């Protein structure tokens, strides 16, 4: 497939808008699995520093979008066309999963994946090293900058009092926060969170909303979620919400605007 050169041409012709401070730029993205169109000419752009909520019915293509952004799904696993850029210059479709993570995209999956048998601070330490040779890393000394970063992240995810606790003994909500902390140790530019509050109590859900709200300014975020109270807590009165359906953007606007949109009520919220 030679749509790489097509993308290059779009860039040269100035058809890809990279001048408006977008951290993520998705243009005319299509992802087809065995003839099934999971993403269909999707256009989406997230501003630098923005926290964008993405909602939509099951099967809308939300996870597939994250899979393509992170390089988990690439050609020829699926028939992919269109552009996905990080910032102005990083053409994510030309990069593999490791290079994309290295470039500053962190992803939080639904199930927390922490090192259960290690202490909270050790989990953060391992994450800082990018999971490479973590045993060697654990034995090595933490330098001043690393120590400062760890303290900052422990405070951000509110696990200061649990720093020496074995991760396996944390509550579900604390494990979710630890995993976010592990992502933050890598100082990501963009964090992707796929249904982060599934399985959480109402209180844990609101704590996570508060935590993500406080991360504004530290990194940009894209959050996929069905929990409307959580989405409301993140988007407030002015934040932009994107509604995906059948692989394309069905509506975009404030939560109040998209909730009143007849197309959205019909395909998602009305049910
Ligand atoms: P969402 O996260 O919005 O619920 P998904 O992105 O998981 O939706 O799925 C979108 C559609 O693409 C679904 O119909 C799903 O079955 C299909 N799909 C996702 N990944 C694959 C794959 N690897 N192979 C075939 N079909 C897939
Ligand atoms: Mg999904």
C-alpha cells in the first residue's frame, strides 16, 4: 500500500491542518477488518492541553481508534487509510508501537496492570525506566531528578501515604490511580484512557475525575467513557465532547449540546 506518499503529498499541499496547536490530528481515517469498516473517514483533532471525552455506542470504533493511534493496529492487520499525527510532525502511521510510546503517547487500559508484588514506589520506578531491565533498575540508585518526579507523581495520583504499600493490597480505585501514575512517570504528551471507571465505585469515579481535571496542563488527554456523570465532571459546561457512531463523528460540542442532538439521542443516549 502506498498511501504513505499520499499523506506526504497532503502535507506538502498544506491540506493537513497542523497550524492550530493540535496535539492529535486524525484526518479521513478508515480502518477496515476483512471488509468490515470499523472506522469510516473519521476526522478528529484534539488541541494541545485539551481533555477530550469521546462517547458512543458499543462497536462505534472507539477502542479501534486508540489501537491505531498507539500503533497496536497497523497495516496489514487491517486495511488502513488516512492520517494520524502527533503534533505537527509525527506521522504515527509510519511508527511502530514502541516508537509511538517513546514519542509520548501513554495508554491506560480498562484493567489495571500494576506489579502486584511490588511496592507502590517500586511500580513507579519500574515505569520510569520504561519497563526495561526493571530488576536492575530497582537495584540502581534513584537520582535527584527521578526522586523529585516520583514525589510529584505520588502527589498527583494521591498515593503519598501508600508509597511503601505492596501494590497488590491497594483497592481497585487506587490501582487505577497507580497505573495512571506509572504512565505519568514517562511524562507523556498525550494520555489515552479507555473506559477507566468501569468497575469503580461512585466515589472512586469522582476521585478519578478530579485527578484527571488536575492533570490538565500537564498533558493532553482523550478519555473514552460511558459513565455520563464522569463525562460531565470532565467536560464541565464548555469542554468538547465527541460522539462516535459507526466509525465516524456523529456530533461534537459541549455535553449539553450533544445530549440534545436528535442523531445522538437516536443512536446512543436515547436507548
Ligand atoms: P468500541 O470500542 O467503540 O465499542 P471497537 O473499536 O472495539 O468499538 O469495535 C468496532 C468494531 O470493529 C466492532 O464491530 C468490532 O467487532 C470490530 N473490530 C474491532 N477490532 C477488530 C479486529 N481486530 N478484527 C475484526 N473486527 C474488529
Ligand atoms: Mg471499546
